[in-house]
């Protein structure tokens, strides 16, 4: 299998690492020379799998699957001059580049899809949205995470929008761990406890049959969880988590 990446930045580094760690046999990955440092780092870590192309056209020429992982503003002008033979399969990671526009730029391809991996693709965990749900693409992306195939561009936009809570979520973990350490707990214990605790809550929620709100309300009246939830609801602390999502969705759709 020959994979090529145009744009060797944060997300390419993560996805390439995931593929290299996946154990796929006979895997060859060629990355674009920008960013030079990141491209060289991938080659140094996986010398038998990853090579650095001389330019973007060489990435296309040497690959069966071509991933575009460029910044929105630059993507179109970088892709447009490239020659894409019809047999190439095209995977778009650029949030703002629609498949309709990609077809105008490189021509229609039998296999073309939008995918949304996240940086934990490096650890081969977490969801990877795939639109449209082309089985070959779903299979490919299953090596770096859990594919979530969707059949409508609105659905990929909604899920892409929810990825915006990642930094806020990590900040919540940071605030909780900081609170523990300020009160005298050592950081490693606090971090181990908080990350294991939140992982267990997510796992339980994933397999819970009923509405998740019943999990939230499953608490001793007047108890510790009741105190925390009541306080946050009195402060309307959940509203800011979702009110910004409408604006982000508009941005994702518009762009
Ligand atoms: N980060 C994520 O978690 C994530 C998740 C899903 C999708 N995405 C999408 O993936 C895309 C890339 O995001 P990113 O976070 O990886 O950004 P990034 O780290 O800035 O990567 C963009 C890369 O493009 C390179 N580049 C610039 N000009 C180029 C050219 N002419 N030819 C080839 N490469 C060129 C840049 O190299 P220089 O450093 O040399 O300029 C940089 O390495 C974005 O559209 C983003 O929406 C990101």
C-alpha cells in the first residue's frame, strides 16, 4: 500500500505515525518536504516506511492514496497545479475544502472522501469521520482509529464542529488536576486518578442504554454530586459549552 501526504504538519504527523504503528504489511508512505523538520522526523523514526518527496507532485506520482493535509487558506492553490492521474484515490483532510471543489481542482475520482482524524490517530484510537462512507476508505482509516461513516455532508460538519471542544476538555482536566495539587495532592497521582476517572465515565456512557441524563441525575439527593451539579446548573455553566457550537458550525459550513 502506498500512501502520500501533501502537507506534513500536525495532523499528518499523527496519522502517519498511526499507520506506521498499525502493522500494515508492505506499507510505503511518502510525505511532502514541508514542513521539513516534521518530514525528516517521520523518516528518521520510520526509515523503512516513510520517505520524503522532493515536491508535492512527487507525492502524487509515488502514491496510490493521496492525502491533502494543508491549511485552508493555502490548500486550493497548492492542489490546483498538481497532475492527478485518474487512478489516484484522494483523501481530503482540509475542513474548508468541499469534495465538490476538490473535484473541480483535480477531476472526479472513483474514490474520493473527506475524513476527520484527530491527533490521537497517532495512538490509533478515537473516532475518524468518513464521508461518503466508501468501504475502501472506511477500511483504510480503521487502521488509525474507529471509523464513523456518514452519508451526508451536514453530518460531517456537525461532527467536525464538536471536535472544537477538545481544548476546552483538556483545560477542564488541567483545572481539576491543578485544584488537586493546590490542595496537597502530588501531580502524578492527581493526573492518574482524573484521567482514569474520566475514561471510566466515558466508557460507561458509551454502553449505557438509556438517556445519558439519567446517568447525570443518578445521585444521592443532597450528596457530593448533587452539590456540584446544582452549583453548575445554578451558574448556567453548561450553556457556554454549546452556545459557541452554532457559530463554529456556520464557520465549518461556510468555509
Ligand atoms: N490538527 C488537527 O487535529 C486536525 C484534525 C483534522 C483535520 N485537520 C485539518 O488538517 C489541515 C492541516 O492541519 P494541521 O493542524 O496539520 O496544520 P499544520 O501543522 O500547519 O500543517 C500544514 C502543513 O502544510 C505545510 N505546507 C505549507 N505550504 C505547503 C506547500 N506549498 N506544499 C506542501 N505543504 C505545505 C506546512 O509546512 P510549513 O510548516 O513549512 O509551512 C505545514 O507543515 C487543516 O486543514 C486542518 O483543518 C487538522
